[in-house]
C-alpha cells in the first residue's frame, strides 16, 4: 500500500449481488472478476487475475445489515442558508481496498472529510465551464494529496468545519472548537511547509494556497471582524502567485491540481471600454504633485481588470462571470496592492466597486457571503464625505439583494436584461434535508468496516 485509499470517506453501500443460480456464489469478489463472470480469489490488495492483467483491482463495499441498536435521530437543524451549488447528488464511486483509519484521526475528522467530499468542495467548482473543469480534482485528487500532507488535510478539515458551522448543522457532532483548531493548524503547518519547500509537497501547496483564501474569510465576520480586512485577504490571493514563483517547475502546471488555478484570459482593451466614466475620470483627474500621481499606471491596470467584470456582466449571469469575479484579486499588480494596503483613496474606491460584484457570488460560494456588506461600509467610513460621490454605486448596492437590480446599478442601465442566465441554478434547500443523519450513518458504517478490515489484516 503505497498511497492512502482516500475514497474511504465517500463510500456508499452497493446493492448486494443476487445470484441467478441456486448454488452459492461469492459476493465479495472484485469488480473486474464480476464483470468477466469468473471466480475471484479475493486476494488483497489485488486479486491474482487483476495482477496478471496489470489492472486496478477494486472491491465493492457491502452494506452493513444493522448499523446500531439505537437509531440515529433525525436532524432538527439541517437547513443550509443559502445553499451552495454542485452538491454531490450522484452515487459515490466504490472504495478501493484496503480501507483504513488515518493515524491520529477520529470519527469527527471522518465526518468532516465526508462533508468536504460531498458538500464543501463545490464552493471551489466552476461547474461545466470548459476552461476549468476541476470537480474530480476537488473531490478526489486533492483529498489524496491531503492524506500525504498534513498541512493540506488540516486546511480541508478546517474548511469543512467552518462550512458546517456556517450552515448551523448541529447534529453532526462537530464542535466549533474543531474549526478554530484546524484553522490555526492549517496556517501554521502551511507556513512551515513553505519554508521547507520540499518538491514532493508542491501540488499540495498549490491546492492549499487556494483553500486558505476561503478558510481565512472568518476575519470578515463576527464580533472580532477586522475593518478593511480585505487588504489582508488580497495578500492571500497574491500568495497563490507567490507559490508559483517559488516552485518554477513548468511540469507541475500540467498536473491536475494546477487546473485549480486556471484563470480566464482578459481582453484589456475591450474591458477598458466597459468601465464607468466616473472611475476613468477619477484616475484621469490626478494632477502632478498629488500623492497618488505615481500610481496612475497601476490604477489604470487595476481598472482594466475590473472592466473585464463589467464586460462579462453585460452578457448576463454566466459561469465565466463567476470565475472572473473569483480570480480578480490575483490579477492586480503589486503596485496597486501596495497602494491599497497603504489605504490610498483611489485604490480603496476601486476595491469598493469590486465588492459590489462579489455580491453575485453568495449563492454559489458560501464563504464569500456577507463580505461586501461588511467591507463596503468600512471603506466608506474610512474615506469620509470627501469621496462620497465616487462611492455612490457601492453604497447603493448595500440596499439591494436582487442580482438583476444590482447589475442595472453597476451597468447604469435601468432597462438592462441579461442575455445569458446562469445555466446552473443552486439547488433547493430541500436537497440538503437529512445531511446530518446521512453523515452519521455513512461515516459510522465506513469506520466500522475500516476497523474490521484492519483487524482481519492483523489476525495471523
């Protein structure tokens, strides 16, 4: 066993094989032997027939007939608000033997990993968008790397715990302290892995740099929320580029994990033509001697990338618009980021307009919910009445929740109608009914199967 069989946490019970003949047949043979209708010697980790054919040997997980003497109580608080798209609704694939319990992990961790592979991963998915098809990478490849690299596992578990707490699912038995623990542990172990810079960790570092952008959004919320936290958040998004600079291995960017960092191309000239006039005037009016005069070029560059959002929005609510919004901060030049972190007024105004676009992502990305409504007032309060005219659109957007009305405000067109509707609507909340019950049942069953398998292996 050279690599962990990560799909243990996504196992689902297969229907038992019903023999067509009266004599007894084995129901525990591998998939390949069953397909060929030949006898399987049930060798582990691979049977003799699959070994001879150099094929991957996979065994189904048989259902447990009795899970417990005490039935799992139906969840009283499983409603998610608002729902995240792309919940794993199809039947999960078979488990590859051998099953095992990772060292140092308990049943709560198994529940967290189960929740990630069935729900949390979807907040990083771009759906059917051809330029970034990463669903399998998010559900499987990333988890495989996480079993090998604790810093990535800490990040996934922390993100899942944060998602569960965000959705107020109590019956999973995941304490809030588990979220805090894994968040702190994720950043600590990630920083250490960066310092070591072992080439074997590079794919996991790439994935972790992206997931930390979601895990860190707790800083926007709650009583401990930090005003202008977006200035720290930008640095995490820029950290993705820093990882790429550290690695400098072209071969790595051809791997599945690298697909997570795919960004859409930007037509800067076309994007600039879709910018609102007041933002262009704001930069064009900077006179020599103004403290922001040396920043004119970085501001124009930032505006061009912002223009790509206006251009995409003019076509409607598409998956590509969502991806452009999600990756916008990674395009900003370092001079612009430095100006924003120095709280230069025009840089903050550009970010305030970006935050309006961020309101479109809430239905798809639970960890982006509420960021705009928290940070736009912080920027307005910091800049004061002097810049109020330049912040009219962001302030007006705070009063709106309907996406079409927000789009009309941004595009300054009260008659605007989308040419494209989002082809992937978020599922109804009813889809999530029974999540806690299903998790408790499946994780308990899988855990018991894994322990039973380990005991069989240890028996002489």
